[in-house]
C-alpha cells in the first residue's frame, strides 16, 4: 500500500497517461484564450455582461448537445475515430477565431465560430472519459480520474498564466493561434499513440438512443444535483474574470495567476486526495466537495484584497479536487459497459448546462449588484449548500451502488 501514493504509473494502462497528456494540451490551449473572451467582448466590443452571459449560455448549449451525440457515436464506432476527427476540426476553427478577432468581425460571427469550436473540443469528452473507464480497474476509477484531472489542471495552470502574460505585449487574436498549435500536437498524439479501447456496438445513433441514460432514475437524480454544483463551478471563467479585473481592479495577469494557483493545487494534491477519499462513501465526498465550493465562493464576496482572493481560490480548489473525480467515478459505477459514452455524455450535458447557465447567472448578478459582491457570491454559495443537502438524501439510499470512492463498482441497468 505504500506504493499507491507515489507510484501510480504502475497501476494504470498506458492509455491513461496518453489521454492525460492530450487533456493537458487541449486544456492548456483552450484556457490560454477562452477566459479572456468575456473581458474582450465586454471591454473592447462594449457588450454588456448579461449579453456576454447569454452568449456563453448559447455556446454551452451547443457544445452540450454535441456531447450527447458524441457519447452515442463513441459507443457506436469506438472512441479513437471521434477523437481524431474532432482534433482536426478544432485546428481550423481556432485559426478562424484568430482571423475573425484580428479583423474585428461582427460579434455574432465570432460567437458562431466560437460555439462551433467549443463544440468540436467538447464532443471528445465523453469518449475520453469512457476510455478511462474502459481501461481502468473498477476499484481504481476515482484514482484514474484523479490522474486525468492532474493533466487537465496542469493545463489550467499553464494556459491562463501564459495567456495573461502574452496579452501584455501581443494582440488577443494571437492567443487563438497558439491554441490551434496545441490542437495540432494533440491530433498527432491521438493518431500515432492512442489505441482503441472499445470496438463499438451495433445500435444506431438516434435521438432516442442518445437519451437512453435519462431512463435511469437514480442516475438522473445524481445528474440534477451535480448540475447545481456545476452552476457554482462555472463562475470561475466569465464571472470571476470580470469581477476580479473590472470590479476589484486586478490585472489580467493577476487573474491568470488565480487560475494558475487553482491548477497547481490540483496538480500537487489531486492524486493523493483521490486515494484518501477512497476510504469514505462516495456521496459523503460529494457533500464535502459541495460545501467547500459554497464556502470558497462565499469568502470571495468578502475578499477586499488579493490575499483573500487567493485564500478563497484555495478553498474552492479543495472542493474541486474532491467533487470532480468522485462524480466521474459515480458515473462509471452507474453506467453499463455498452452505454458508457452515453452516460458520460449525459453527465457532460449537465456540466455544459451548468457552466453555460452559470455565466448567464453570474453576468446578471454582476449587472444587478455592481457594488454588492456579498450578494453576488452569497447567491452562488447557496446553490452549493442546496446541492450538499440533496446529495445527503440521495446518497443515503444508494449505498449499495456507491460504496467507497475507489471501491468495487457495480454497473446499473
């Protein structure tokens, strides 16, 4: 057992590490440019924050629907073909974004291309997550998703910091050019190194088959509760960026460093925490993660300087490293073998709806309470508290399936 914490590379299929590297590249490139889109639209193009939130909501809805079909397609034809196609598409779309912003194209054109580009990247998430479940021992799912999140959050640590500093001496469109390069590297890794983990099933991809996961009432209850947490999690991108830069007076580099702190904490602590939380019930871990999210954002409303903002981010990150891998482990435990892509996609729909609606909610709160940060973040914290209460009631009736976070999983039909 002493090797568990320090030698995870001996416990997983090599594809886990390749997927982790690809996740790092995709998130680093995406987070290098995306967090600064809201300030660009608001400050340079004069778009109100409510409209910015609505734009992000529409973009999120598009990517969420795309994920649904992506999960079904990965169950139909396998994981690898979908990953390659989406990576190639992303390259051209990010180049298009760079060109459109450079020529000051109409906002609606930028929004449309951005939505398509985000969808192209997000369509691969169910396939990636299903592949992790395909190749991981069931008693190590939480650990495996912890490893995956280390790579993704290393990307979050690198991307926003690099993007924030590049904006000091480079025009914003260049950031999307760098994102296109990371997508190209990711595409090469998939093509040459990723082997298929699931041969596909015979079922057709139709609207009915896409929504098969919705028939599982236990999974649906879990997904709805997770949606509340995603409404809280989603404040980190558009709402927090505008709040810290526009309202608190931080520089874009300082905001980037807040996200960097978030990513670095995850990189250092995610895997050890994943091992530790394997000793408690999954639903209890979900409750703890939700409460930490609520506390962190509540503190953000009282942050009068950068030190307090960093402290709030540390607490928020603690909630993240508990909630995120455990929630994916629950999805893996509840999903049948031939529907993993669909279950991951439906859970991704909840995440997409939560994050995109979070931007709309946060933008509206920023507009309604321009000088009352405690009202803004108190409302956000309340959502986390409600989710924690819901997980308590849901989890106490699902212990047979949930067990410990890294305990043996049972597929649920």
